[in-house]
């Protein structure tokens, strides 16, 4: 009796499928699972990288803002007396540029307010001028390169139709850098 050739081939392929193909299918399933896990990990890393780049950009912008703000304050490596003198000279020059006459000027003591990380430098002065000159002075103060504040201001009528401006203007100084 002769066994048909097709039957032998079918039995051979069935044997290959049982002994070889099933283990390979299990191996392929494991590889598919590993590939899926790696794709998820890669997606998380791309998300982290995108967030990391965004954080770096925000940090660079914050550092630029900090550098710009530091330019508006007197440096901490300068003695407070020098900063007060520079502020007083700046105010006198601005008053004179506005056409006002400086009557007197004096420094206050530098102080630190609350938990802020800078010192307040007060300079008080008395000056006389016309209303447009006082307005011009305050406009100039607004656009100076240093951050200034005018917490105390009193304007009274003086002699010869002039106004008397009695004010305290504060500048700000960074604390000394610790080494």
C-alpha cells in the first residue's frame, strides 16, 4: 500500500506547525508585548522631552526678566552710602532738568522691608517750581532706568506763585552677595 505523497507532505507540515510554529507564535506574542511596552515608554520620554524643553524656555525667560529687574536696582556690591549718593544726584539732576529749583535734599537710612530681598534707599528733598515743571519731573521719574517710588509727597503753594514739592523718593538696592 502506497501512502499518497500529499498526505506525507501534510503530515510533515502538521508536525512542523506543532513543534516549531506554536513556540514561534508564543515568541512573536512576547515580542509584540515588548514592542508595545517600548512604544509606550518612548511616548512618555517624548512627552518628558517636550515638557523639559518648555521648562527650559520658561527658565531662560525668567532669567532674562531677573537680569532686567536687577538693572533697575542698585547693585549689592556697592556700599549703601554710594547708592544713596547716586540716587540723590539722579534726583537733583532730574529736578534741575525739569526746571525746578532744589531747596534741600537729605538721605534716610537704608532698610529692609518685611521679607523682601532688597534694601529700600530713601532720599527726601524739597524743591520749588511751576505745576508743569512738577509734572515734567514725575514723568521723567517714571522713565528712568532705576526703579523708584514716591511714597511721601506734599505739594503746597509757595512764594511768587511757585509750588513747593516736599517728597521722599525711594530707590532699591540688592543685598550684598554672599561668598
